[in-house]
């Protein structure tokens, strides 16, 4: 059979249906394989909402997050402390306690709360930045081990806003972001 006849036979109307069906089956199989591969592999990579807590740890005490920064936002410490407590009880199996001997004891300090200029245009301040840094200490009473973590986050705001306006506008975002960062440092091992 000549090459011309082979080509004719392969792409003739009778063979076309078979070739299209084969291609469709191959495409569906490839798509399903890709979906399953990414689904299973992503389970091992992203653990943002999973808290890793040893089975032996049952209780936690979250001490008041002290404000040791030069500039003090009086609302930040109580709101951050409360939000961390809520997130721990809501997303872990740990029970909050006020006893002197919890399995884990978490304490912390706000060590930086500062404003800087982040963008200038035509000798005018266009953007400012609020930076907040928190130092967290986790004391594992059962293992008699202490771990320290530092979390720092910057928040941009328009240069025409006062610091008080920026604090009010950014308050909820600051608390949510810092709480998530602290929780991930403490419980996600990443």
C-alpha cells in the first residue's frame, strides 16, 4: 500500500469517527488524570486551616499580649489577645484554661508599632506605612520546651489620612492578619 493510500484510509470519513472518539477519550482521560494529580498533591502542600497539635496537648492558656512598642494603640493588645483566643478554640481541639499549669502557655508582646512614609510624589507624601511586629512565646509544659516566633506585617494607607484615621480604617485588617500569622506560626509547622 502506498503512502498516499495509507493517508487516504486514515483520514477517510469512515475512519474519522473512530479517530475523533479516540481523541475525545484520550482528552477526557488526560483531564481527569491532571485533576486527580493536582487534587491529591495539593492536600500535602496547603495546610492553612489545619492545626497541628500533639495528642498529649489538651489545654492552652493565652496570656494577655502586652504592648511594649514605643507608640501604643490602646485597642490593639486586648483585641489581638481576644482574637487569638477565639481562633485557637474555634480551630483546634484545645480547651482554654486560666490554671497555672496548662499543657501549652502562649504569651506575647507587641514590639513594634510604627509609621513611616512609603511613597512621595512631587514633594508630597502619597502613601504611608504602619508596621506592627509581635513576639510570641509558646511554652510546652509537657516537653519543658520554649519556642519563640516573630510576626511582622506592614499596612499601607494614603498619605492624606491621619494616623488615627489609618488606625481606625486598618484596625480589623490588622487584627485578622496578625491573628492568622500568629496562629499559623504556632499550629501549622511551616
